[in-house]
């Protein structure tokens, strides 16, 4: 890759990474472009070289976030030497660790921005929809593999179970922020084991 193109990609990725970290803490509307630019050390003109508007930045931010998220879940669900049930439970354990109610370091963007951007911007809502659909699809594939393997079972189909589990954990992540404690995650973990028919 030519040096200029690599530097351009690095600058764009830096703006997105800084924006993700700040917006995961404050939300989308509460963060101005100046805060992102100051934190990333990028002049305003450079921002508009990469993004036409704050909304376009938000779309790119969500696309990058979910691309990274999908890679992480793929790695977790492909981990060798474990049953599928163990891999799925590792995914929920990773979720619990990364979605801290104190500081998620940009890893809880879907939780933080979900309701806000769905009402604010149709393109961002669609980016969120595509991203979460990718997660649910991967979970469904994992559940199907676990059923075939015999390490778990579900009532109904894998798609429905995956949808229910993702919604369960999304809701638990919001409640964790409200109660400022891990109890909603502990309840979600117990319910997850029931849905997958795993021992407590």
C-alpha cells in the first residue's frame, strides 16, 4: 500500500477510534466534532475530507464497530478445543466483561447508541440494524452447531433463540448501567443457561 494511502487510512481510523471511545461514554448527540478533533489531533478540514457530515461519521463509526465486533465473535465461536456450548458461554462472559457499567472503553457502542440513533437518523438506524443482524445470525449459526453437536438444545428454532438471547443481553446491559451493579448480567447468564438447556 502506498505510504500516502496508508497514512490516510490511519488518520481515518484514528478519528473513528477516538469518536467511538468518546461516544460510548457520552452518546452521539452530546459529543461535538470539536471534541473528537481535539482528542484525535486532526484539523477540521481533514475530518470533512473523510466524512461529509457528523451523520456520515456516525454511519462509518457503526460500520467499523460492527466489523470489529463480528471478527471478535467469529474468533470466540471458532475457538478450538471447546464444545460449542462452551464457546457460546465464553461469548456471554466476554460480553459481561466488556460492557462494564463503569467504563467500557468504546466496546459498548451498540448499547449506548442504539435507542438514540434509531430515533435520530435513518441511515444510522439501518447501520445499527445490519450490525445487530450480523451478531444474531452468528449466534444462530452457533446454536445450530451446538444442537447438532449435542452440547446444548433449545425449544424452537435457533434463530428465535439467538434473537431472544441477544435482546436479553442488550436489556441486561442497559439495566447494569441503571443499577450500577452486575446483578442484571448474573440474571441474564442464568436465563441463558435455561434457554440453551445447560446446567447451572
